[in-house]
């Protein structure tokens, strides 16, 4: 019988390696009910914990039965609603989701992603070069926290002159994003960043470019123009979707390579491994621990009856290590093939920024190969205390630069 754990407790995720817990759950109770302490005053009495790869994919594929409009993470499922429901892509379903998604997708075409990918490569090269030249430092603060945010600013069309301020505000606004409580400073930063994007949207309405904000302000959904509120919610979706997640996969990828020196040597010897290594890093790090849904009708998942209205949590952190879906799931194998990880979700809400995130990890791996012979962890590596986002908060590293002849 599986030892019960409180998956709501953020410290559990920071302090424990949960792989054994997930393995037991997949074997004994693949769809398990976790009650919520009534003292928390949550809108739901508990939630289903789904751990098998096949069940996670099944629920993610079927947005009619398992909708994200009632929240797509524990924090909002427990609150009972998401303010962005029906307006922000990730918490919208049905025809409106389709319309919003195809509007946003045109901002992720080769014309937009080409220049962004090129500047990801440049900023990764420069930031890593500075860190290697100094002998090392905190890889999270100095590289992994910078590259994804710069890429999002570029995608959204933030003018170069505003970048430094926008990066600073966004970093402030994102602190504790995955929890319902936020400090006064975080709330102020969030409100300032929203006001900034409102002003930028007004400018783009007057003089559109080829960036995502211009697409949104000029677009239509349900036969009417996209509202100001929808523009803001979707800018916010790109920032929260693409900043911390990509940061965690870059940092977790470097940590995994440092912990598996034989894999690093294989990568160093073979450039063709960069592609599959990117996928293995995405699987290994799984930055989004779970994705949440609400059942819209009485249904069943993995043989377990589920009632209409029930909160359902789909644990990518478990599914990506399911022995039914992956050979030797607990080994970090850069040439893994096939690699059907659910790191970017699955089905209609499959991550819109997957290509961008892959470009960020690939740029990191290519630059590591070019600039470093070896690297090692030089201090404690604190893990984030969150039931939603997984990974490291800091990564002190030293580097041995590539010898030039
Ligand atoms: C959706 C993970 C990078 C934008 C998702 C979902 C996951 C995910 C699991 C599905 C959520 C759900 O079904 O409820 C990740 C990870 C990333 C990453 C692990 C990095 C390693 C990005 C980037 C962007 C982005 C770089 C954009 C700049 C989005 C958007 C959605 C989404 C807009 C909503 C898609 C929809 O609802 O149709 N992401 N993401 N993500 N992601 Fe990402």
C-alpha cells in the first residue's frame, strides 16, 4: 500500500525525491483521491491524483470531459475558479480556445520565431561566455533567468529601450506566481507590468508590427475584436508559461549533465545528440509537475469513477517516469528514442511555446559544447518549494573552458 503524502505541501516537493512515491501510486492506486483539510476553506473537498502516462494523456486529450476552465493547477482548482477562464488561452476550452489559439499560433510562425531563435543563440553564447570567463557563478541567475525572458520580450515586441525595465518588473511579478498569495511588492510589480502592456497594446493598435501583441490587438474572436482584457491575459499567459518553465529546464539540464559526466562526454563528442538530449532534458526536468482539470460530466479514468465537478490533477512528474511508457525511466539517457514525454502537456492545450523552449535548451547545449570542457556543482542546490513548478532555485557552478590551440 502506498504511503500517503500530502501533495499540496510545497515543502514535500522541495525536500523529497518523490520517484518512489509515484512508482507506488502508479502500481497500487493510479487514480487516487486526496482529501483537502476543511480548515483550508477550499472550494473543493479534495482532488484526484492521476499518475500513469496513459491516463494523463487520455484526460489531456479530452477537454470536453476534463476542462481547464475551472483552473489548470491546484492553486486555482482549490480557489474554485480562474480569473482568466474563457479569456486566457490555457484556461479556455471549446471553439473560443480554437479561435484564440489559431490567432496566437500565427505569432509563433517561422517569420517570428526565426529572429527570436537567432537572438536566443546570441544571448546564450554571451551570457555563458561571461560566466565561464569568470570561472563560474550562479547559472540560474546569470544565464537561465535571462534567456527565456528576453525571448518572450522579443516575441511580444517590447522595444529595446524598455527591455531592462520590463525584465526587472517581470522578474519581480513572477516571484511566487504559482501560489495564490503574493506579497505587496509582487502585486505592485504585476500591476505595473500589466499597465506597461496596456500602453504597449495601445501603441500597437495605432502602429501594428509583426509581434504577438499586434496580432492580438488586430485579431477577432467569436466575430468581434479581441478585448483589452483578453490581450492582457494572453500576454500574461506567455510570460507565466514561458519564463520560469524554460529557466528550470535549462538549469535542471545543466545539473543533470554535471551529475552524469559520461553522458556529458558523449554529448561533447557527438553534435548529433543535441536534438535527442534536449528531449531527455525536458523529460528529466519536467518543470510543470502537474496540470489541473475539472470533470464536466460523470466519467471514469483508469477504472476509477469520477463525478461531474471533481478536481483532477494529472502528474506529468510521474507520467514522465512511467515504466510502461519509457524503458529504464530512472536513467538519464541522452539518446533515448522514442521519448514520448508529456512535459509540454498533450492534446488541444499542447504548449504553444514548445519550439521556443526547445531552441533555448538546444542553444545551451551547443554553447556548452563550444565553450566548456567540463563543469561542476560548487555549492548547495536549493529546490523550489512548490506543488506546481519543479526544479532548482539556484545552481552554483564552476567551468573549465575549452582549450584553444
Ligand atoms: C501550455 C509546459 C515553455 C506558452 C503548456 C502546458 C504545459 C507547458 C504543460 C499545458 C498546460 C495545460 O494543459 O493546462 C511548458 C514547459 C516549458 C514551456 C515545461 C519550458 C520548458 C513555454 C514557452 C511559451 C509557452 C517558452 C511561450 C513563450 C504556453 C502557452 C500555453 C502553454 C501559451 C497554452 C496553450 C493552450 O492552452 O492552447 N506549457 N511550457 N510555454 N504554454 Fe508552455
